[in-house]
C-alpha cells in the first residue's frame, strides 16, 4: 500500500507546523523538508530543514511506504518508522 502524498503532507504540517515545511521537486517526486527532531534530540544546533521525507520512496528500499532521511544524523527509513518515532 502506497502513502497518499496529500494526506502525509497534511500530517507533516500538523506535526511540524506549516511554517516549517518546504517542498522540493526532485527526480524522485516532490519531497517534504522540515526541521529534524533527530538532530535536535542529539543536541545539534543546526537542525533546521535537515529532515527530508518522500512519500514516493525515491531510491529507498521501501518505496511503497515512502522514505525519510535526516541529513545531520544520517537517520533514515520508511515513513512508517518516522511516524512511529
């Protein structure tokens, strides 16, 4: 079952705040970028807009579940894991 892009975008806006969401067109679909709570939890001061989420999956091994990556901590996985975290 694939992730519905609009439903996930609505969740991200509710969870992180609409003002903290940026959208970026890539070759793997439109990615959603926000502040990384993974980096913030680890005390990294530069956590702004380092969490990238792609409901289309991109190059992930979990394309049907979407994927995410925190570029500061290199935390990555499926969107199911992200929501659970």
